[in-house]
């Protein structure tokens, strides 16, 4: 999103571009330089930043209260008319200032006292991005709650687990989806951390070297809901590392979603899950097909997010302090990523939680490829046989399997044990225990270690997950409430002048 223009300290009256010198008012490059259309995203943010700055200027007696009132009233009119009614300009900041001067006259230019467009745009980007980021966090937290509920409902639904896309060990649908709740919990933590570093006030830094006016940066931080000030004026105006951090966290989230999408796509190809019609489509020529198109797009959009991160880093890597016009191209990467990834969360969560999980099909598939082999080896190891020796017994038994067999029978295992151990299998483990270990559902029940798929172990995980979700919901609400309180505070202060 093109949301940044150059610093501008010269202000004079006139129509159109009232805040730029005439020598720069025309020519073919003007459209190339302009970001006004793309700046619609930060239109409301700029109005809020303008209001907070004007209130502070009046409180500090840098401008007269009467003039502050006229400027604030003009900003109300501009907001009511909307972004599309703005006069032409290089960016939204210049266009709004021009619109104020058109309404107030030359005194409207006092709105820009003690600031530059450098600190102004930095404040606007932070102001809007934190709003978008909280929306993303809310979407992720809700997805986690849905996944936790789904995991609880599917604790006993046995399914095949894979490594290298090969049958590995039985698990459950509940255990599988709980693994993604845990991954999304880490994504939530990264997004919350990014928010807290993002939520600092750069306003008052001016172009980069501060200002001789007695500005109150803590006051504008309070009015805009920033948790403190971005201290060093050069860093505050110049840095966009908050964009990098947010986009990186979004890329990680997109990667989590891509893995989830890939799992479901593969499962659907095996008949292990059926997506709801709302999350699938058919072929234009083969009507019998049901394609997981939405999840393929979730997987594809992960590439968009990571490409955006790379584009952002490439944009920033060669820039010297303090301001460079390259930054006009920086914000778009974060906006594109946050829009795309937030929608991907909604779609992925909806696709998974509304899907049908065929219990019988999954149970039969759970035993494919002798997936319970490790359970038999574990039984022998529990009885004192060295695990590598137990592994050899099971491996040799696996070699006897035919293509249409899922696991060797007890007789085969017993014969191999005689060869490897020199004794019958019954000398180490009961036949009943071996046959139980060969059953996928019983194999899952055995794996009751902390974090395992056994229903009781999963219940403990979900209890912890619920606590994490509630904690993150409180953290989210605290931040949302703080912004709402700041908005009300700013509105109240503006009302004193208008």
C-alpha cells in the first residue's frame, strides 16, 4: 500500500496542492509519485492523528484554541465527505491538509506546526496496522477455540498418522487438530508481541531531528492509544521494523495454515475426509469430482505472504537514515499479507471444522502398513528386551507381509521371536497384550504419555489449551478496550474545541 510521502515543512495558501512549492506542481512524474488512491486505507488514521496533534498544539498554546476549533471542525467535514472527495495531492496527508486550508484559510496550515510528514505517516501506519493486527489475532483465537472443541469431539476417532507421507502410527483426529491449535497458539503469541512493539508513538519526532516547539509526545500517545513513545526521534520517524515483525509473524501463521491445508488436501485424496460443499468445488468437465480448492488457495496464499516479507526486507535493506521515498512502497507488503492471511484463517478453520470425518474409513486406514509395529516393539522393550532387538523382531515380521495385509498375525510374530530371541514371544509378553497392541484403537490408548493421543492425555492437553485461549482472549480484549478508550478520549477532547 502506498502510504508515505516525503517530509514537507513549507505551507502556503492556494487551491489544490497548497502544501507543495509551485516548481514541483506539474510534470509527468506527479502521478508516479502520488499514493493518494492507495492511501484510502489510512484515511481515518490520518484524521485521528491530525486531531490528536491539533488538540496537543492547543493545549501547549502553540496554536490558538479558536484556530484549533476551526481546524477540527474542518476535519469533521472532510471525514463526512470521505476519501473520494479529497482534492488531488501526492498522498492522503497532503490532500487532507489542502482540504483543511481550503475550508479554514491560511490558518489551516497551522495544523502542520511542529511535525513533518515523516512522523505523521509513521504514526498513521502504526495506528491503522494495530487495528488490523487485532482483527487478525481475534480471528486466530476464534479458530483455536473451534479447533479445541473439534479435538474434544474427535478424541476417539482413530486415524492414520504419517511421516514422509508413509503410514507411521495410529493417532486420532482430535490429536491431529490439537497439534494445530498449539501451533496457532505460538502464532498468536508472536502477533501479540509484534503488536506491543508496534504500539508506540512516533509523532513529535518531526522529520527526524525533533522540533524546537514544546510538544507533548506523551499526550498525543495518550490520545491515540499508543502505549508510550518511540523515544529517539530519528529512529521513530525512519524505522519500519514493526512492518517487518508483523509481516514475519503473518508469514509464520500462513505457513502453519499451509501445513494444515496440505494435510486436509492429502486426506481428501484418500477419502479420509469430505469437505462441506461450501469449501469445495467441482471440475468444469468432470462432474464426479469434488476438489478442495479453498484449501489449495490457503496453501497458495502462504507464498504471497512470504513473498511480501521478502519484498519488504528488500525494500528496507539498502536505505540510509532517516527518510527515503522507497518507504512509500513498504507498507503495501504488510497490508497485503494481513488481509490475505486473515481471510485464510477464516477459510481454513471453516473447512476443517465443517468437514465430515468418516470413522470407519479412518479406522481401517489406521492399521495400514503395519502402523502398530512400534507398539509391539514397545511391549517387548517394556519386558526387558533391548529396544533395538525388539525392533529387529518386528522388522523381520514386517518383511513377511503381503500387499493386502496390514499387520502380521501373532503366529508370525511368535515364529520370528523364536529366531531372534531363541524363545517364544509368550516368554516375554502375553498373547492378549500383543494382539491388543496390533489393534490401532488399542495402540492409541497405550500412548498416554504427556502430549500423546490417548483420550485421557489429550483431555489434559485441551484443558491447557482452553486456559491459553482464555488468556489470549483477555490480552486481546485489554488491547481492544484500550484503543476504544483512547478513541472516546480523543473525541471528548475534540468536542471541547468544536
